[in-house]
């Protein structure tokens, strides 16, 4: 514990700035915040400081997002129309432009990761470029979400809401959360070669996001339906997508595991971490995802009771959320009680991605029910 508080100047400076920022938000917007929002702010502040103390790259990310978001807000000068007339907003810093830059950078990052994996002579150079692109893409995504939040209030006080209310917004959330979690695990495990596999699922999500944006005009900010006007959304949706993101991450690690097991002597597979490391990463990602998905499910039940008068109604979305929960509960049970390892665990994690994807998207496409806010 003593070593924890023996931090450097940079650590305490970051902590001070974050605390001052939280204090400013509380002082400035206290009349407009309910007790739950105040609780979230006070809870997130020490957690962010603690994580950044152990994972130093997070400091630069937080600083970049804060600076870019505030600069973008300043450029608006309280007028949403400036998104189309102000050069920096129109091409870089409005929410839609920032998210488009996010999409491009995630695609390019995936390409460079694979080039680094396939081209031995240029592996380090391509890998470093891809890593920087991934970090910048996460910063662009977070900036886009912060600015979109502000833009929604410029459209009207009754329209303003946290940007996690529809498929467009949650796909952005999924992309940066999944990438950020992988970057953290990469830092912990000191390995970079799994990036190419993990970024495949992020690029697939970006591809859907672009299709959904241009075909369905999904980037337009819409007022919330009555059931979504609840503080529960601010907790339930992010917790849910930490689960989705880490489940997807575990599945792509499982995919890499199975390929290494099948082709152990190929150059690409030899560059991957050992099977033991991938097995451990797969387990830890599922454990984190299961914890947050459980929290999201419980919060969703309380939200349902407030919105519809009952904790559980066997709505298709609720039913498939339960199927996802039972799937990973069984995986963890077999791991902890029966020592599940190897190919069976990897195949199970990979199939879990199919189940999760259907719960995430398939229900919206093929089924209808109370959760009909993100239809295709």
C-alpha cells in the first residue's frame, strides 16, 4: 500500500488536474445534475486516477480528449450551424467528422497491424504505426462522443442526452472500448502480435457503422423516447458494452489460439504469444466481461421496473441477454471448477461471439419487443 502512494510528480499532477476538472464540472453544472450523476462523477474520478497511475498512456489520452473536446465546444460558440461553416468543425472536430476519422484510422490500423504481422523485415515499423493509429482513433472516438453530447444540447434542452441511446452511438462505444481494453491487455502482457486479430472485430464493427450511417442516416441526433429518459441508461449501456467488447476480444484471441494450435510452425503463428498466454488472456477478458455484463443485467432489471412496471418480461432482448449470461457463466464455471483449457475453451469462446452478436444485432434485425430503440 505504501508503494502505491509513492508516486512521481507526473502521477500527482495528473491526479490534481483530474480532481480540479471534476470539481469545476460539479461547481458549474451542479444545479443541472441529479444525485445519480453527481455520484457517477465522484466515483469515476478516483477510478480514472488509479488506472492512469498504473497505465501511464491513459494520461495522454485523457488530456488529448479534454483539450480537443473543449476546443471543439469553443468553436461552436453555442451555434450548431457552425458545424457546416467552421473549417475545423466541418472537417475534423464536429462529432460526425471525428467519428469518421475514427473509422478511417481503425481500418488503417488493422491494415498496418497485418502488414507488421506478415512482413518480417518491416514488422516493428508497421506495428508502431498501427499502434499510434489505434490510440489516435480511440481519442477521435471519445472526442466525437463528447462533442456529440454537447451538440445534442445545442439542438434543444429536451433533446440533449448522453450518446449511448441508439445503434450508431453504441457502435462507436463498442469500437473504442474494445480497442482500449486490448491496448491495456497488450501493455500488461507485453505482446503486440495479437493486435491484428483483435482489430478484425473492431474493423467489422466500423464497417457496419459506416453502412448504418450512410444508408440509414443514423448519425442524426434524435430525441430520446420516453423509456430512455432515465439515469439508468448512463450506467446500464456502458456496462453492457464493456461486456460485449471484452467478449469479442476473447473470441478473437481464441481465433488466434486455434490457428496457432493448427499451424504451430508457420512464421505468423510463431510470432504470436504462447498458447498459455493466450489462454490466460482469453480467461481474463471473459471474467471482466462477465462481471460487467452481470452488473448491466441487474441494472437493466431495475430500469425495466421503472419504465415498464416489471423487472423481467421475457422480452427477446432480455431473453437473449440471459442466454449470453448463461453461456459465459457456464464457460467460467467449467474453467474454475473443471479446469477447462485448450481448444475446447477456445472454440467455446469463439461460438460465444456468435451468440453475443445475435443478442446485440440479431434481435434488432429479426425480433421485436420492448427494446426497439435501435432497429435496423
